């Protein structure tokens, strides 16, 4: 049961902004009122204030409202402050301490993963997954974990043909081995298990296990993974899988995600 807000106007304003953020485009005020079960007069008054402050833009010819530039600036501020990296770093560090293997956190950027956090375990070699490095998402555990959370249409848009499946090494191509059908089969298994893996596809002799971090819309915001020798014991592999799933679920909760 939801606890009534002590500041209803603030709660209603944030609810309107959150609702607009989930829409494909601007919507009528009446639609907002119905969706949020608010009086139309209240919605119009709040929209007028938000419009004045730049958080909402009014399209008079269409009689619709959408997010304004001030809302975009909030998103930019979110990116600048790197909350995912700040919230995720201690979780990754904790994994590294418990397992004695290196860990990392990455986000999806088109068909690549971009690494935001890299924690190397003592006496372990440095990895190619350093902060700022990009790798093809379909080859990595973090990438597969996030790709498995995408809607089918979005996934297909990212991988329209075989040319989209590039290898990690410049000048080489995975086209003979990878296809959209193969990717779908790999991701179906990831969804069933709840975690992703890769064996020697990023670095020969190393394997990784990763799990997705999802936001309040169920969208893949990031993924956490651990990398270990490909001849690691079954016990270590199981501990790594349990660890990344727990860390990813914790980070999802911290960003008010659905898991």
C-alpha cells in the first residue's frame, strides 16, 4: 500500500514528469489526468508551472505536452555525476574481495559495451575491459546480459544483418560465425538462466559471467561481470554467477529498478 504523500503537489508533479518520460511523444493533458487519476484542473495547473520552468513544453497546435529542455538538463546532470559508477564501484569491489577475481561494470552504447568500472584482483593480469574501453556487446558477458533485456524490435534494429557482428580485433569479422539467429538463441538462454557468460571470446584463456542491472522501466541500465581463468573450478564459477546476480540486483534496487 502506498503511503500518502505529505507534499501532494510535489508528488503529483514528479508523477507527471515520470509519466511523460515513458511516452513515445507528447500527450494531451486529459490523457495524463486519466493515466494518473488526477483532476484535470490539477494537471493543467501543474503543467503550466512546469512549462514556465522549462520542464515541460506545450505544443498548442497539437494540444499536447512533452518534456522540456530543463528535463533534458536533469538527464545530462545524471550522466555527468556518474551515479551508476559511484553506486556500482563498491559492489564490484566487494565481489573482487570475495572471489579473488577481477570485476567490472559496463553500459550498453549502441552495439558496444562501454566499461565504467574496472576492479582488478591482486596478482591477476590486467584485462582489456579497462575504464573507457569499448567492446562488441555480442561477444561479452556484460553485453549479452544487457542485450537479453532489450525488446525484440530494438535488438533487431541493432543487428540488421551479418555485417553488424564485428570481432574485437580491427580488420577481422565474425560474420561467418555470427548471425541474428545465433544471437537470439544465445540471448534466449541468457534470459532463461538470468545471467550471461563468455568463454575466451574477449581474451583467450579467460571467461566471464555477467548479470544485468535494470532501471524502473525494465531497461538494461548496466551490467556487472566477473572474469576468471577458463579452467576455473565449478565452485568458483558458481560463486561468480551468484555474486554478479546479487550485485546486479542490489544496484537495480539502488536505482529503483524493477529487480
